[in-house]
């Protein structure tokens, strides 16, 4: 059975090359690029054999953790296209044991697993510094390969169940986004390992935390032993072995479920009441807010927009690599996330498409439409701003950052929402149609999109300048009274811009209602 599945795997790989000329070229080039990148990473990792163990550990463990994490996320969101989903073999009468082992072995044949094997071998060379570390380097190599191979199987099967067929194209674009985001810190760490301070508490703490995770334990075993932490290394070896065992059990359970369960293709949902419309009341502002909250919660276009916020904290890694002290990088993500959150509704009217006629024909005042549309961002953004400021201040190590970050974040968030209330009426541009995948942007946006986005970014930054300037004084001159002043000024500026934006945008909405309908038809 294993041999038959291996032949099937080989035929599937060969079939990917036998298609059209364009597809064949893309498959071959993609595979070569992946293997070349893997070899380059392995060469860099092997070159770390000559540096001190602390520096090598601070590079190998975080990079290995990111690579393994990619083997979790990418198959999870692209699992529907997996040809080795055990449900595809349920009708052939194959035993559970044969199918589980056969699919696992066949899954080893492929560019992703081969690439991670190359990288794992490179990291094992890093620890060829003595008999003990050399053996543990080989053990870590094998555990890393086994972890990634099992993650592909488990995550792909789970992804095929969680992601429906109609989302397959969206998942492909999401895979590209995840790969791009994970590549930023990985490349930053590999370009130059000379930035690492062997005695730096920050870099060693990152490697230590990553080594305790299921994704980094296998990579950290020889690294910890090499730096003298033998007990910690052996404990992480247990974590790595437990991870492989847990993944093997999950794969066994998935194969059994696929062979024994017949899934129904018909699914029905039952709704009670009108959701947000029942909870918020029947006023114009409440009705618009309820509709906006429903869209932000269910529409994949909106979900893709705020998904970007999840990856913003990763920007601290390139900043740290560039030489910015790690303590100060903790202050960067929150203001940037606040700016992006305020930017998100800047083309909200176009997302309605032709449904914007409901807002125009209802006769409700324009300011109620403008205010209702910013409610979802305010409801989530303000609590998140406070919580994020507390976390950032804790990482920074000085609670003077707490009021400072709230002031800057409030200025960026509220001012961005105020400007969005104006820009979405005066400068609407074509965007993703309802039902299309979120990354399918129309080509007719043209200059209007550039102008609208530029106005949003520049305007929000300008409105945040007073808070940023006062924040600089707070860190340079001391907390009192500048930290409190930053909080007050940032909040006041943000509220003023938000109120003015809702008023001006509402008046423009009343005046340009027919133009908005025409713009929606062009989407």
C-alpha cells in the first residue's frame, strides 16, 4: 500500500509539470526557487558553526520556529486542495493503519518537506561542535522534519474541513499573504547575523521562548545543550517528542474519522431574531450601526481587511535587526495598528455596492449614516487600544508609556475615522464586489484610489503630530506633566476630528447621494 501511494504521489507531482506550458514553467520555477532558498538558508545555518553558541542559538531557533509555524498556517488555509486528504480514499476499503502510514510516507515526497529537510540538515551542521551536541543536532533534525511532515498532514486535513470550496481562491491569496509576512522576519534574521549581541537579554529571551513552543522545541534541543543548558535542552527534547506524538495521534484520529464518518453536504442555519438590529434599536444611527456590525462580522472582505492588523506586531523584528533597541520597538505596533484601523473604513460606501441606495432612499440624515458606520471600529478599537497600551507599556518596562500610547493611538484612530467619514463620500472608488474574493481589486480605481488613500494617510499623520511631539517630550523630559498632556491632547484632537468628520461627511452625504449611487454602479 505504501508503494502504491508513493507511485500515486510521484504521478501527481509529474502531472503538475505535464499541463500547459505556462503552468509547467511556473511549477518548475516555483520548485527551484523554494529549493534554492532552502539551500541558501542551510548554508547560512551551517556557517554559524564557527560562531559562538549564543549567537548561533539566537538565529537558528527563531528561524526554525517561523519555518515550522509556516507549515501550520499555510496547509491550514489551503487544505481544500490537498490530494492526499484521507476522505478521498474512504471508498477504496483501505485499512486505517495502512492508509495512515501510507499517506504519511507519501507526504514526505514533495518540495516543502524536502526544503525543510535541507534546512534541518543545515542546522544540524551548526551543532557539530562535539559528540553530544552532534547527536542531538541529528535528533533535532529528524524531529523537526517529522513535526513539519505531520503538521502538513494534520493541518491540511483540518483545513479541508474548515474551509469550504467557495473559499478556495480566497485561501490561495491568504497563503501568499502569510508567506510574505513570515518571510519578512525570516529574511531579516538571515541577512546578517552580526547584529546579535551574545550577551543581549532580548535576543536570548526570544530564542528561549521560541524553544518552548511546539514549533521551536526540536530546533532548540541542540542549541540549549551547546550553550550549557543541558537540563533545559533535555526538557525541550521531551516537548519535541510530545509534539510529534500528539501530531501522530491527531493524524491517526483524522484518518479514522474520515473512514468511519459520512459527512452531510446539506447544512442549514437557524437564526433567531434580527441580531444586532434587535439589540441596538430602531433609530437611524442604530440601524446603520447594526448593519455595519453585521458586515464587519460576516463579510469576508471586511475580515480580510482587519486580518492585516494581526500581523502588524511582526514589524518589530526588522526594526530590531536594523539596530533599534528592542525595548523601544514595543512602542511601535500599537500606533501603527491604530492608524490602520482608522484607515479601514475610508472606502466603506463602495463596499455596499448597489445596496447603498438603502441609505440614500431612507431619508435619514447623512450624519447618522456617517456615525453608524464608525461604530464597529469604535466598539472594538477603544478597548483594544487600552489593552494594547497596557501590554506595550509592560514590554517597554516603564508605565509612562501607557498614557502616551493611548494619546497617540486615540489621535490616530479617531482622526482616521473622522477623515474616513469624509473621504468615503467625496472620493469613493471601485473596490471588491460582494461575493468576489477579497484580493480581486478592480483595475478601474485609477487616480481616485491613490488620492483617497494618500489623503487618509497624510491627514491622519498630520493630526497625530501634536500627540507624537508631546510623547517625545514625555520620554525626554520626564513623565509629569507631559504624559498626561499627551493623553488629553491626543484624545481631544481625535474627538474633534471625528465629530467634524461626521458632520462634514454627513452634509456631503446628503448633497452627493445620487453621485454615490452612480459610483456604486461603476464598481
